[in-house]
C-alpha cells in the first residue's frame, strides 16, 4: 500500500479487537517514531497493552471501546510550532500504521492520563494521543467540504488540486476542515482556521497535501499573506 492508498483507506476507528499488535510491527512503528522524533525534536511515545487510559467513563464518553494501544504526542511547551509539528509527525505515523494494516483515531480529550505511563517532563506538554490497534471495522467515509471551500484563487495546476483533495481526506478535530490553501507560483501557504486543535489540524493536512501534490512540486511559504 503506497501513501496515497493509505490516505484513501484511513478512517477514524473507535472500536478495537483484542488482537495484540505483533512484536515485529511494533518494532517497525517504534523505529519510524524514532525517525520522526529525530527530525522534529518531539518526544512521541508508543504505549502498548495499557487499557486504563480508555476505560470506564472515558471510553463511554468518547465512544471508544477496546483501546489498549496509543501514541502520545509530547514536545517542548516553549516550541511555538508544537501543535503543528505534532499534527504533521503524528499523521505520518497514522499513515504508516495504516500501511501496516492497523487502524487509528486521533483523540484530543476523552482519555485519562494514567500516572507513570506517558513521560511528560516539566518543560514539556502532552498535546494529544492517537488510539491504535486492529479495528473491529475499517471505519467509514464521512461528509467532507469540497476543494473550492478550502482553496483560495483560481486557475490552479493539477498538483495543487490533488494536494487539496488529499487534505480533505485528512482527519480534523470534530471534522471541522477549517484550513485553507493559497498558492503563488510553486509556493503554497497553508492557513489554520479557528477552532479546537486548529494548529494540530494544520500539521495533519500539510502532511496529506504533500502526499497528494508531490513534495518536489512546491515549497511551503511561511511569509506569504
Ligand atoms: C486533533 C484531533 C482531535 C480529535 N479528537 C477526537 C476525540 O477526542 N474523540 C473522537 O471520537 N474523535 C476525535 N477526533 C477524530 C475526528 O472526529 C475525525 O478525524 C473526524 O470526524 C473526521 O473523520 P475521519 O478521521 O474518519 O476522516 C479528533 C481528530 C483530530 C484531528
């Protein structure tokens, strides 16, 4: 499964089977997470066989069941790009998990921080987690905005449209899809909307945009307004 196929196949899954993640797959994921941490300076952690974070009230309230594996997105509080980085690196891991035949769901609030499990140093922040495992289903497609709703300007090349289409398949908090893409020649600016976790969403959709458009077709513009 290539990355674009993973983008198309991924849906949020909230109900999981008891099947453990095989040691070999866990090792592959851990190695990939190490790479992501090296690239970004984050301290993303893989937590396996720990059912307490999603039990009792939290499972019920968040409509989750059977979650016992998750990925914790942790980084330095002072980093002004912390949320966006967690979105970008977290979604890379989500798509790698999908390629390994696993399912996922981003989770902002409906989990418990079990003492001594996720390591968060004094100068760090836990941004959110991603539930992980073998889903009892593969999830399903949900409603989505159209390309015209998330793109500014007209007359865009195919690669730009393909990037926006891949972004529309990305997970966003409460499916808000409040991001926008603008282009000047081969410079692309991605803007976060307002709303809960909008900066995390921004990182997630930038990851998808790169896969849809092709990373070598454009550069991210941080200055263009
Ligand atoms: C940052 C973020 C936080 C999220 N938090 C939750 C959550 O707390 N509970 C939940 O059930 N889903 C949560 N979701 C999943 C979204 O509801 C889901 O991605 C969205 O409805 C789109 O559906 P899809 O992922 O199947 O494409 C979150 C997604 C993101 C990106």
